[in-house]
C-alpha cells in the first residue's frame, strides 16, 4: 500500500494525474495507518486539483485535515483550492460583466438609432 502512495507521488510529478488518482484510490481502499491515510488523501487532493476536480480536491483535503490537526499540507491544499476558486469566480464575473456591457451597448445603439 505504501508503494502505491509512492508510485502515485511519482506519477503526479510526471504529470500523469489520472494514473496517480487510480493508484491513490487503490491505496485508500485498504486499511491504512493514519500517516499513510493522511498522505494519500493530501496527494489525492493535489492530483484532483491538477485535474480541475475542485469538489473532489476539497473532499480529500477536508477529510485529511482532522487526521493531523497540526499538519499544514491539507490546509495548504485548501488554500490553493480557495485561490483557484476565487480566480474562477473572478473570471466568471468579468465574463458576465462583459456580456452585460455588450447588451447595454446594443440596447443603447438600438434606442439611439
């Protein structure tokens, strides 16, 4: 089981995120000691984040955090997730703002013309 976690770490470093997730899912299916369980969940969250699976990454990080409350890895993952979500929300607001301005310009042009 530990070998699967290490393999997943290497696969993630090689940008083979989907394969890493498969290995981590297999490792997490077994009964793991708390440190291995924590590492597997944090790695799973990182790979899910790399694959833009934001909900899955959040689940993994929030499941890992209480296992070792003083550890920082799960919290760092949650902060990266928050930044990613904030960027997505900002981009969406900008896109919506542009659409609204276009509609307003079209309406003004039609009413003037």
